[in-house]
C-alpha cells in the first residue's frame, strides 16, 4: 500500500527533472557520459539517474549501470 502512494510522487518528481530523494534540480548534478545518454549523480543525496538523450527523460539507474 505504501508503494502505491509513493510511486506517483516519484514519477512526478522525475518528470519535473528533480531528485526523488531530496527534490533538488538534477541539472545541477554531477554529469558523466553513459551509453544511452548521461549519468547524473545528485549532489545532495548521491542518488544516480540516467537521462535519455533521445527523449530527455530521467529515470533511476539500475544496479548494472552504477
């Protein structure tokens, strides 16, 4: 039940380009090259995201991508 409440909020934050943990803007994060796009690390909480270069959308990085 708890996940049913949190998942839409996290999806909304990612669509806004914000970190799901602390809410900071991901454009200010540490950027590195990655095969599908950019690998972005949040400077405040350290979560890792992938920005797809084709669509411009963010998603959480998988264990294999870390």
